[in-house]
């Protein structure tokens, strides 16, 4: 099986940034994903064939919480998302 994934149907494939750990009073470590999620940070991993939008592979983007379809591939958390679910790009 090929390691390269090509998104189809106008979806954009994003690599989700790993949640940061935060230490609260008392030394308890809380992963960011365990808190109420607001916006997720990701990097553009692959674009569909013929894509002519503003994004490029490697761009940092911010997506709405609970958007897209998440998969785990080769130990990475990936997200198939519509361009309309991406709120901002930049870093």
C-alpha cells in the first residue's frame, strides 16, 4: 500500500498539531485535548488534484472544533476537512 494519500472530493488533508501539555497547580499535567476544545491548529499535509485556492502544503491553518474526519496514519493524526471549515491560515 502506498504511503501517499491523495484527498478527493475537494477535501484538504491536514496534519493535526499534537496537543500541548499544561501543568496546573498541584503538579497535575493536563493535555490540551482534554479541555474544552476551541480551535485546532494543523498543517496542510496534502491538497486535492487541481486545487487552485490560497493554501499550500506546509501552511499552518486553524480549523473549527469537531470539523472534518480524523484518521490515524503512520502514527500521525490526519484530518480530512472542507476548505470552508478552515478559519484562518498563517502562523
